[in-house]
C-alpha cells in the first residue's frame, strides 16, 4: 500500500470532494487524480522512472503538490528544496541528489538557472512553472497522455528525500521510505485527532516535513488542502475566514504573528477546531495567547524531526504548556548525558528531573534508515539503534518530556549551565517584547555572557525595564541577560526556525531609537 494507492483510494472514495485550492484553482479528487496521471505521463516521457530524483525548488502551490503525487505514481523520489536557497546550495543539491530533473518557478529562477549553468545540468531536464526562461513548460508535461503503468509496490523503497536546514555545514539528505512516510502520516492523524474532510492551511513549506505531512494527512482523509505559496499573516488569516479552515499545523512563529496581528478581531476564525505546532519550542506566553485566540480548538505540541517524524506528542497543551508530552506511537525516548564532544552511549541515562540529550529509538516505524551518502553523519547521530537528536530535555515524574533547547545552544556562564529557551520564555512574557532570541556571546571573564535580542513591542523597551522584568519573574539572577540588542527582525529560516548562528555572526539590524548594549 504505497502512497499512490492512498491517493487512488481517496479519489475513488469521494471523487467529488474538494481536494486542493490554490487561488482561483479548485479541484475535486476526481479532477486532481486525472491531472496527476497526465503529469506522471509527462514525467515518464522525460525518461524519469523508479529511483530517480526529481528536485523541486518551488513554493507551496498546486503544481508542487501535483508533482509530489505524480512522483509517487511513478516511483520517482520527490526531492524538494528551499526556493529561497542560493545558487551554490541548489548546485550542491543537484549534484548530491544525482537529480534527473529539476522544476523551478519565478521565485527560484535565478538560483536554479545559475546552478544549472555552473553544474552543467542539461537544459532539457529543466521544467519551468509559471515563468519564461529555459526548459520545458510545466503545462506541456501536464497535458501528456495519462500514465497507465503499475503503481509502486515496494514499501521499503525511497519515496521522498528531504534536506535538513543545514545549521552547520552542507544540508544532509534524509531519504524516507513509503512505509515510514505512511506511518508518519497515520500516526500524526491519530495523535493530532484530525477528522474526515479536514480543511487544512497548506502554508508549511513542502520542502519541510511538516508541509509534506499536512499534504498527506489531507489526502488520506479526503480533506481540502488550501495552498499558501509563501507565508503572509494577512493572507493566512483571510484564507482561514474565506475557506473555513479547521486545521492549523504551523510553527510557533506563524502563530505568534497571527495572535499579535493588529486587526485580529476583524477576522472570523471560528472555523478553526484543531491547532498544533512543531519545528521549535513555543513560549508559555504564546501558548496562552493561542489558547485565548482559538478557545474551541484541540491544541497540541508535536515534537519530531525529518529523520524520525514522531518523538512525542502533547494534547491539551494549555494544561501543561511547557511539556512536549509522552513518546509517540511506536517510539521510546531516553534522556542521556549531554556532551557534544564525546560519544555518549545510549545507556548513559540521567535520573528523572535532570537534563541531558534526548535520544529516540530507531526501531520506530516512522524512522529513516540513515543519511544520503553521509556515513560521517550516521556515525555521529546513530548509535546502537538510537538517534541522538541534539536536543536538551528532561523527564518529569509523570513521564512527560520537556525540550529545553539545543545541546549546542546551551550557555555556560561562570561555570553555570543556562538554557537559552528558559530565558526566552521569561522575556516573552514582558509586554515590551514582541519577539526574543537568546544566545551566549564570548566573554573574557564569564566564558560566555547571556545576550538577548529583542523585537520590541513598545517604545518603552529598555535593558533596565527588561532586567527588572527578569528579576520580578523569579528567574535566577545568574541567568539574566547581561546584554541586550533591540533589532528590526530576528533572523528565521523559511520554515520559521530561529537562526541563532546569524545573531552570532552579526547578521541583524539594530534599531537606532533603542539602547542596545551588545
């Protein structure tokens, strides 16, 4: 039962149900199935077949979703990549993935065409969407005779290859099998309590595991996948109202923008019945704001990764906003001694209540088998059947796990370990703070000093006011920031993840009207 069979089943079950919406384009399952089969025929005509990689440097649009399913029909490995990426990174992916074709749009045209030129990629393997330029027009492929061959049947074959965000060094390919992808999606459906016919906002990038998951969950339940090519808060809120969207599976950054939107009360959001976040931690202040904004919605924290989709899940999040819940279906978690410079073994567990590195069992049915052509990365991350997540966490007495940040982001100041996300959680509760990120900066006396980067919410924001807020909060004195920078925007990835490395390298813009002390 590979993924193409799941789409075929949904199309046969409810051919007249709305499957996908992208602007004025609105297709039923029956119509979309027919278009996907023609597109699959077009790709087959290019010579693509089982095991080949198709690289898609596209935003969240109808064509991207259709390409995904056409690849599943043929057994081609759908390999999406960030449409904001540089030409150098695109060229790396084309070579690393051994791409047989690449699809691009106006947003990614400059990078893709430059990458193709420098890497000697054949022009007749370029496919353009909604733009002029080199290559074959997408509409020509989509007008081909329908594919009539057999659907893939090997559950262990590779269905998808995602590339990690590459916080250090080059991005790593994460091959995902049909069975792992199917299990990840079914587990997500069950643990987030999705319902038949769910209407989902398709805004998480389709080069990200959450975006792919939203697409698959929608199809499995004959839901409606409403495309939003690039995140814009006004457009997102407008789509929730216009399309009566029920499910929002987003990163905290997107929820933050929604609940702080100046005209939030002007939108009808009463259709929303299911909200969940993943990809990064959410401050307790933001959890409270989301619970107030969507009072009728199931509210969940889904903790996982591209490599192993489900680590843990916490439903009824407002009851325990700091928790990441308990291990997911088929998963076992441990917390072991955290030491990035040593090869800690999976049996070096720390006592309940103490912090360490979270590790997850590779026996989980939604786990990958290892990185693409990266034995060095396998050796670092996979040990004795366990995946070392790089996340800091702890268990409580009830068996719930709490994610405290990244092992590499732990700050050692004066011999004391300080978790950046604990400090961020306190600062986020200040009325003077719209956004916050905390890092450790080199300090001759302390080793590292805690530095807070603030997107101010009011003109009264100052180091003195925020220091008083930290003191009043009960945060230990040694954990308080010793430096503040008031910035125009905190750097984030296309999927909304905080990019602390940009702060360390000085890649930010200070606000002149505020007293920064960094």
